[in-house]
């Protein structure tokens, strides 16, 4: 069988597995729908968290961006992995100890305000929709290439399957589906990496192959002398073509710093990751599941730099100086999707790569490299199909988690928490499933009309999460004096500043999105750090100039960190019980 046939078989088999998981874990109560009845084991929760975390950005685009940017692409590796550690240590155990269903619910009760909860809902939905746009684009890219269907039809197919098991199964069904998805995606990522590492360096461990020396077969493939370090060979190839050294960076240092911080802080504020820690029985299980998740995440994230280097080397050597008519089959396949383009500037039919945009004749979208890597390396067709199934698993697992956040924010925080407090459990489930259905439709539209490639779109979501949630969550846990007025003002100001900056460069004036026009050299991807600082400054300033929280709330904060008895939500102030909506 060829790559397309293998892709159909493996994708169909994996989709059937996810659907069965959704049916088997079908949610019949709100507790099962939102937090899987808090009965998920730490091991399974760690695996599901790994799948939820390793989205299309991690699987499809991250290694492609690293391959394109070299050292500058390390901001994604450092930011996303460091941010998860920050989340696991700083926030997750305390939020699990509080014992609620959603992040907006914690914000509303900690800051004794329906308005604060409402603003948190807006932030959660805004961040989740931005994030899910990247996932649905990833689904469209995979289907467009491997199943030879238009991007729009591929997005529709992805929407249908994620709608089925997310809306039907809720968090319980999604958890079991994500466990299966993790197994598929990690196998799909490691198998080709091991193959290519053996081919280029003779080492079956990709992480060691990245720092190893080129073997005799690798030297023949790359056109270099045997025994040279792989990274040195990449540096030499890049300099010869005008791209610069692969191990050197060109982005302003301040942008590298701020972008890394934005990804780290944004990670700790992502509602679809935080909610996973609400699904385990005990607080100590939240810590254990965080440790398991770090192990499962590390398997992919430590392999990504090697995949990036292998893909860059293989792509350059299989394209540069070759006649377009004699190009490998994968080039024509990806050209049909529009993600690989050849512009014959001199009319000789020969493909030439160059760091000079005026001379470069081949454009490769970063989202292509990981998916095309098995074909570039000439691996068996079943490996190509496995990679496609893994990419879909990564995109759909995260999309499902994000859709649950949106549906919980609408049904539990808006409908039950603010609009219809006496809604029945059955009615709340109907609202949740209806909200998820609408969210899938909007996500599909964003997948067809994304504001950038996958990692870029997801990085913007992290910046929005950093500028909206992180200071409010940290202050809510560690600072008794934080007030509702400070929290509301902080979230709104941080989100507004970041959103305005991102939209200026990404939608209103994309032609200005270069370092020369960035404020202080900080890119839209890194501006979430500035938004976070604005949020924190406003939160502290307003909190100090407004009345202190009720004593019951302050005692709750103290008990959250130093518990003497089970944590219970603070009683609502008299004014709020009387109907005040502040």
C-alpha cells in the first residue's frame, strides 16, 4: 500500500478508537462532564494531560519553526516546557485543593464577585478560541496533504469527530480518548525520528544523534565529509546558502527573553491545562499526575530539536540544485496544498534555496517539515501514515480540551453561575453540549481562515493567557490583599493591551510585523509578557486603593496554602447575597 492508503487505514482506525472511548466514557452528570467525577488516576491523567498539552503546535509546527529559525526557535522549547513546570508547582495543587470545576469559578469566588467571574469567562473563551484556531488549521493541513482533500473538507471532518466524543463524553470521555491519542502521537513522533537518526548518525537515540557525528551514510545523504558533527554540518550548509549559522540567532535578545517568558507564563494560565488537575481524587494526586505528565511531555520535547535538525538537513539536500521536473514526489504532493511553492526566477527549471528573499526560489511552510520528514528521508509508507494519524491525534486532543473549557465557561459559569442559578443538572448538560457545538462551528471557521501558521497562532493564545489569567491566579492564591476591583481591572487592562498590540501587527498592519517596527524590539508573540506586567501593576495598584477583601476571603487564601481544615469557598458578602453584581 502507498502512503495515502496507509493514512486512510491508520486515521480511520484511530478515529474509531477515539469514538469508542467517547462512548465508553459517556458523561451522564455535570461532574462527569466537567471533571470526570474526579476519579481519574494520576497515571492516566498524566498521559491525558500530555496529549492535551502536545497540540498541533507541538507536533506539527514546533520542530518546523525550530528548523526554520535555528536557535531562535528554542523559545518554544524553553517557554512551553518551563511553563508547565511553573504551572505544576505554583498553581495546580492549590487550584485542585480549592475543588471547583472551572478557573472562572475560582476567580469569581476568590474575588467575591460575579463581575470578576464574568470577565474570567470572557478571557477563557477568548484564549481558547485563539488556541483552537491553530488546532483546526493543523487538522486541515494533514487532511489536505495525506487524504488529498481540500483544507475546508478536512477541517469539517475533524470537526465532526471531535464534536462526537467531546460533546457526548465530556471530560470523562475526552480523558480516555486523550490517553489513546497520546499513544498514537508519541509513536508517530518517535518512530521516524529514530529511523532518521540511525540514517544520519548511526545512533538510534534522536537526542544523542543531534549532538553526534555524521555517519558514512549520513555524509552521503547530506553531501558532507563523514565524522563532522551534525550541527556543524548544518551551520556550514546554512552559511553556504546565505541563511546564516543554524546555531546562531538573529532575533533581538529582548524579544527572545520576552517571548520565552510569555510562553512560560501563558502556559501557567491556560484554562484547558489547569482544568485537568481538577479531575484527580486528591491534591497529592494532582502533584503525581503533574510528574507523570512531565515525563510524557519530555519524550516529545527532547526529541523535537533532533527532528528539526534532521528535517532541515534533509529538505535542503533534497531540493537545492535539483531540477523541478526531477524533484522528489513529496514536493509535488505538497505543492498541491499550496504549502510548498517553487518560483523559477531565472527560468532554468532548477530549484535554488537562498537566505536572500530576492534569490530564493523555494518556499516551504514550517508546518510541512515534520509531516514531510518521513517522505524526505524515504521511510516506508506506513510511517508516513502513522505521522498523519499522530498529527491528527495531537490536534484533536487539544481541540477537545479547549472545547470543554468553552462549554464549561458558558454552561457552568454563565448560565448556572450568573443567569439561571436554579437550572437543573440535565438542563446544564444541554447548555454545555450546545455551547460545545457552537464552539466547534466557530473553531472550524477559524481553521479555514487562520491568522498564521500553527505555532504562531498558538503563541498568540499563550500571550493572551499570560496577560489575562496568570497574575490574577497567583495573586488569588498568594496575596490576601488582592481585591475584586484589582482583579477585574487587571484582567481587562492586560488583555486589552495585548490584544491591541497583536491585532495591530497581525491584522491591521501585517506589513509592519518586523523587528524595526516592534515596540522596544518585542514581537507580538512576546508582548504577552508586557500585558502580564500591565495586569499585575494595575491589580496591585487598584487593590491597594480599594477596601480589603472580607475576612472570610482572606482566611480562605491562608487556608489554601496552609490548610488546617478542608478548604471551603468563602461565603458571599451580604451585599452580594442581596443581589449586588460587582
